[in-house]
C-alpha cells in the first residue's frame, strides 16, 4: 500500500510539473508576441492589406542597404493606399509598422501631414498650398528678399512657413523681423516636431531640408532654399506643370557640369538597385545625363515640389528624410553624394514611385564679361569654337562669356526663366550688400537640352562662380527685366529695414 501511495504521489507531482511548464510556456509566448499582436491583432478579425511578415517587420535593415529600404517603403505605400480607400479601417497597425521603419517619427505623429490619417484630413486648413523655407541666422536677408518678392512682386497667396532648428539657429528677434515682412508668416521649430533626433538637426545644414518639407502643414508643399528667387508666381505650379500634375513630384536639374568623372555615387546606386532587383526608371534610362555618365550631378534641390496627399509621395519623402538622419548621412549619404540634393529623387526611384524632372538642365543668369577682360583661357576657348565654325562653313554669332553665381531654371514650357538660386547679391559669401546685375541668361537649346550643354564646358572662377563661353547667350526679355527690377527694389527695402530693426536689446540685424 505504501508503494502504491508513493507512486501515486509521484504521478500527481509529474502532472503538476507538466501543467506549470505549459502555463509558463503560454505566458512567455504571449509576452514575446505582444508587440506583434499590437500590429496584427486587428487583421485577425477581418482580411487586411498588411503586406509584412512578423520576421520582416522586426528584421533591422542595414543603413547601407537602401534597396531593401526601398522595397519596404513600396509595401508601405500599397498598404497606405488601401487604408485611404477604407476610412473605417484601423490605422494603428500601419502606424506601428511605420515607426519600426522610420523611428525618427516617434513623438512626431501629430505634427506630420499624413494622407491616410483621418485627423489630418479633418484638421487641414482649406488652404492647400504651402511654401516652406529653411532659414538660419546667416541667410535672414536673403530669406527676406524671397518672402518680400513673393508677396509684393508676384502677389503669391500661398502660405509661407519658415523652418528652423531652435533659437540658436534662428533667434526670436530675427523671426520677429521676418514677421514684419509678412504678418501671416508661420514658423516650424524642427526641434519640437522631431524631439527624438534634435542632435541630428542642430547644425544639420542641408540635412534639415527634407525634415522641413515633411513638417510642412500643407499637402501641396514647395521646399524653397532661402537664397532662391522666383521670376514668376509659383502658386499654380501643381496644376500648370504637366509632370508635377501627373506624378505629384517635381525636381529640377543641376547644371550639366562635369564629365561624369564623379562616378562613385552612381556606381553605388547601381549596385543598390541590382541587389534589390530594381529596374531603373524611364527617367534614368532615357533622360538622365547623370545616369548615362555624362555629368556629375543630377538635381538642384533649391526647389522641390511634392503633393503629399499621395501616400507614395509622402512615404518617399520619409525615405529621403531617413537618408538625411545623422547616422545615415555620415555613414553613407554624404560620402556618396553632395549633401541632400540627390536624396529626394533617389528615394522615389528606389521605392518605385514615379516622379518628374524639369527636362532642362540648369543655366545661368547674370551679366556678360567685356572682351577686354577675357583672359588667355577665354581666348583659347573662343578659338576652339571658331574652329568648329570653319568646319561647319556657317556664320554663327560671336561667342560671349557669362560668369554667374546664380543658377537659372526655366518654367514648364521651356521658354521663360522661372527661378534662380544664389540670391540677389552679387556674391552671397561676402558681407557686401551689392546686388547682382542681371541682364543676360543662358539655358542651352530647350528643344534638345541633353545635347546642347556648353560647348566649351562649364568652368569656374575662383573655384565657386560658374562660367561659360557660348554663342547663344540671350538678353533678358523686357518683361523679365521689369520683374527683376521690382525684386531689386524689394531687396533694397528689406536690407534698409534690417539696418534699422532692433530687437530685445541685441542690436541691429
């Protein structure tokens, strides 16, 4: 009897042990899957568009693997599109997946325009167009020229937002000065919008630009450099520009400068696309001088226009913003490319988002150089052009030299100068307030711009000012001259106001 009792007790003990082990297993399994349940539980109730597996969501992407990031962004775009089609669908799983990919968005959710968010759609201002400008203490004058010209010369009705990274970047006094130029001006402190990555933004320079565009309150947003100047009103660009209207993304080309000798970035991008099985877009294969190896740079990010009401566009912008976070830009982006300028279109390219470029590569606006001031290099370049003239047996105009710090872009028609960068000063790198003289411009033959870059090539004065020597340098049309004169008047007015403006006992601007 004692033997049977002992065996019985052992059996009971074994059963209890097994039960405890099963209970512990269930508890641990529940804990380890709790974060995934937060993402997927909603989709167990009804069919869902969630394109990710658990493993894919939690597998960290190497910051050098942009192709893999592009594939994930593309999946998020499809998911977001399906959410927009179903207003009643729960968004929490999508938002959790978004934060896993772009952790710089943590604590920023309520500050970012997101087309899939019902709160965004209900609180967005009826004014849909916004111009956002990154401004720091060193370019307040030029930003003032831009703001004054938009309001008083072009009569722009677009909202204007000034983005900055805290008081040390743009002091309260200087913000107050800009406010006198446009009482409707609003300000975006990027340190408040993106509180988890403030160190990325402090002293970030170019890197702030995609953050500013992402933080803009408006679905149709135009990112504009502080030293950019429009020669016509940009308000209608989203409807008037066929490429922007079709794709929701418009970029402008840099100068067709260089000989394609700077190949590191292009080769690296090719490797990323091959590794991710991504085929280059129609733009790259058919229109890009950068991709064909003829020039060193593709984009000038002085103006970037995005329709953020399209989910693929805003997610592509988030991808570009990720490329400009400190960890990624220090390790990859700024070692392969020149600052932020290429990240906007590369993000779209890698995530399969259609985008558009203004077909014409940038030209120049300024004044021609008297022949008496030509140096020996100029005469040799002109001699080379003369040899071609003899070979063609045709009479061509005499070549002229144009040196300018101001890169010019045409409008969508390819006929009219639209905007330029470099500001209104002759040399923005000096303390002088002397304005540039703008009497001539050059953009190549807009009917076939890819084949009509400067025959003598771009060359550089003092290493920074772009020069060209060409036959078809044109005089500014009279209507554009009048616009330039009005902008010059506004620039002088702004500079005079700045001299007299005092704030908080800190002296003059």
